[in-house]
C-alpha cells in the first residue's frame, strides 16, 4: 500500500462547511461475513449531514466493504444501517430509495464505455428520476462544468484520461442530486498529475456542503478537508478523531504504527 | 574513471516537431516492398503464388465464362464445343447448310469430314457421331477427347432459376413472396442505415406486424389471395423464411435464457440450464426429427400442427440455446464494475440489463453471434431430410431431372454463390458494426 501526500495548494476554509444535527447515516452493531470470513465486526457509526469523513487503513481492513454496505453493493448479515432514516434490508424498494440518494465514485471510474460522457451523466436522471431528456442534459452539462470538462461532453469515456474519467464519474453521480457521496479510493488508479485535479473537484464539493465518506490514502486531503478521520484494521473501527488530533496524537498503537509507515517514506 | 554523460537538458522544454516517416515505408511502393518482396525468398513465394492464382483463375474462367453456354432453353443448347482443326489453308466459306468456315492454320488433329475444306477451324457445335454435313452426305467426325471443351451450362440455371428461388410456389402467385422479401430487405436496409429518421419504428414494424403480414401474403386465403399451402413454399424463399424466423426468434429467446441461467432464483436458473444443455447436446438433425415426431405427442390428439411450423420451432430453440451461451460469455466478460455502477445509480435489474449490460455484452459478442447466424443460414439446408424443399433441395431436384442430368457442378456453384452472397453480407455488416460501436477503450 502506498500513501501519497499530494500537494494541494487550494485554500480550504473548513469553517464554511456546516455540519447539521440531522443524521445522514446511522450504522448500529453491523457485522458482515464473506462466507466464513468475518470482514466487518460490530461497526457503529453515525454520520451527520454535511460531514466529510475520511476512512483509512491497511488493505483488507474492510474500509471499502464498509462504504459499499451503505448503498447495499454489499449485504450485511447483522445489525442495522439507516440511510436518511430508510433501513437497508432485503426490501428492494428501500434499496432503490437509498441508491437514489447516495452517489458513489469508484476506484476504476466504472463509466459506461458505450455511452458518451453526457449520456453517462443523463442516463440515471432520465431512467430513474424520469426527467425529460432536455432537462437532464442541462443538468448534465451543469455538472460537467462543475468538474471542469464540459468540452468533453460528446466524447466517449475511452477517449479521456484517467483524471478526466474520474471527474466524469463524479459528475455522473452528482446528476442524481444525491445527499450523500461515497468515494471508494477515487485517486488510487490515477497518475500523480491527475490526482490533484480530482481532489480539487472533491474539495469544491465539500465546500458546497456535501456529506462525503471518502476511502483514500491521500493524507493531505484528509488533513485539509475531513472533519473526521476513521482508521480501520481487521474489520473494526480502531480509532476516529478530528484530523489534527488523529495525525498528531494517535491514541492506539495500531494507528501509530500505520501512520509511521505511511507518513515516513 | 568512467564519465557518465547525462546529455544536455533544455532549460525550457519544447517538444520536437513530428516528422513524416521515411518515404520507402509508405505508399504503394512501400506496401509492395514490405509485403511482396522484402527478400529473395519471399519474392520467390510471391511469384509461385501468382502462378498458382493464374492457373486456378484461368481454368475457372474458361469453364464458367469463355466456354460456357448462356443462350437457349434446353439441354440441346449445351452440347460441347468441338474444335476441328484441319491441315491445309483454305478460304472462308459457307457450307450449304449455312455453317461458316473460318481460316486458321494448325496441324490436323482429326479426320476431315467430307465436304469440309481442310485446314479450317470449324466453329459449329457438333456431336462426336456421324453427322449430316454439306451436300446431304454423312461424314464421320472423330473427335479427340481433349478437344471436347466442356463449358458450364448456365442454361440449366436460367431455366430452373424460378424454381430455385420459389420452389413449387404457383407461377402466377410468385409476385407475393417477391414483394414481401423485397419490402423486407428494403426495410432491413433502412433500419441498418445510420442517420435515417424513425429507424426504431421501422425495427418495431419489422419485428411485430411484418411477420404476420408476410405470413398472410405467403399463404393467402384472405383478401382474395389464392391459398398456397406451405408445402409448396421452397427454394431460396424457404431458406430465407426459416433462417429469418430462427434468427429473430433465437436472439431474444437466447438472451432470456442467458439471463435466466445467471438468475439468483434457482427454479428459473435450473430450467434455463436444462433447456440450454439439452438443445446444445443434440444434433440439429435429431432436433428436426424430434420436431416432426415428438412435438405432436405433447399436443392434444387431432391437432393439425403444421410441418413447417414444427421445424421453425425446433430450429429456433436450437439456435437460441447456442445464442444463450454466447450471450452468457459476453455477460461474463463485462467487468463487475459496470454492474456496480449501474446498481449504485439505482437503475434496477431490467434497466441495468437493457441500458448498460446487454448493449456492451452484445457488442463484444457480435462476431460470435453473427457466426451463429451465418451457421444457421447454412444449416437450413438440413431441413431437406424432413421433406422441406429448400434452395439446395430444389437444385438437387433440378439435377435429378433427366433433361439436366449431370449438371450438378453448375447447380452447386450457383447454390454456393447464393449462400456466399448472403453470408458474406452478414459478415461484412458485422465487421462494420464492430467498427462503428468501438468507442475507444
């Protein structure tokens, strides 16, 4: 595992990012197994609307699995997950309701290669939100401007660079007007020059008050943007704190070991 | 002491301009040099190859074109040409029966018929038996074997062509299938051409009302059209009917079977597995016989169940089973991320399949699916074993006719060409489609 510390020269003013009292996600005593492998153990986590949470930890610690449980890409076997007060269960209606409100950005972008950039953005609004095509395209273009690639709208994903593709993926999620955004290692598959452009878009999003849970090794991003950093190992939340405290004064020996390994190259 | 040379570094980096490639590697000359004569060994191979091509093509052209018979309407028109070469120079003349004699100088090969000047090339068609020549006398013409030049007898094809195309469809009603197939081809062409308006509607029309209209046009019995029972349908017409029904039926059915095989619901999954594996494990001929013999057992006694319909059902399910496995391969080739991204957007199973998964899976599978369809187009020839008269059967019936006996070469060549035309078009279209749908990833 490699952690990078991309130089972010944007000023981030965390005081402008309001965290409300409204609870966005509540996870209670959640357990998950892959076959007989216990991958998430007694997870308890409450996320308020407007929080920016960075989840870090070694490979196989369950951080991706955790955020994939939040939109039911993975099924949990025990405990409760409430997203905007909708419980995730086998009820397909609930799952669809949650997925409409939760956007997700993947490590490998997962754009639809047979559709143009704009069609990638308008697909879900048209087919899931039943939005007229013209309106969906307007919104699509607006978010492509937000991620600074409106000029690529009519290209296919395969013709774009990795960084551009990831920004399209972010725009695609935003088009559904989600209340929560999940980022699963959004910069891990990118070249250093491209990581920055993606992180900058994510910062912009945080400044607009989006609730974000980000699995990443970008510690610079965590320091600047997150209001809370969560460290996971072996399927458990080992430690969580404000970034200042987390990086400068980690309490658990496991966290100290992790930080010492990734921060001293 | 070794000195490492680090080269010079530009203080301000400016990329070098792009230069054209060396002249000898581009253009026609570059291609010839690179592909035909890169070295002496390959040059020899090129020459040998050209020789082989010349030998084959010239022989073929002589048979099919130069010595072939095109005119006439009976077997008589296809008597072999015999060149009789005489040994003395003579002038051109006209025999009493109107035959033209032409000058030519070569050595004698055959006995000179009486009354014919020596040394002429007699270009009249004769038979290698005593023949009546000038002046009412008979002359014996001995013809050496290698001077009987047997060209193709296309007269056979011309005379029989209507039957190759329509089978035993009544002559006066043949305009009906012609119109249907013509309109069908036009609509298909329209549907497949980029940029035309209402292509979706044309496709829907082709898929739903068109087959019904086509059926009534073929069989008649309505709107004052004469009834034509479908045991009279045959030839290329039947081949096209069977293959287009099988193809349009097998694609959706195959997709459904493929999705069913990947279903999480065990009953659906097992049902699809049984259907796919059963129909894939049985030869097509067996399926055809079973459609004839076994299918009626499942129907209430006394049901008159059309022979052609039984064949169509059998062939369609057979191809659907293969299509299902091909589509399943396409589904498996798609990265898991595509499913996850569609799920994360809340698309739901059917929208995900229709909008995201199947368009990509089918694109990957175009070559395999088209191969299947080309295969089924050719496999329709098997229906002759259950008594249907497809194109190949009609040709064989033609050759079996006493008048045209021995002309199977011509028949098979024409059948081959017709099949080639259809299959090659499908193949080209699939290649075009692949290029068009390739979006650079």
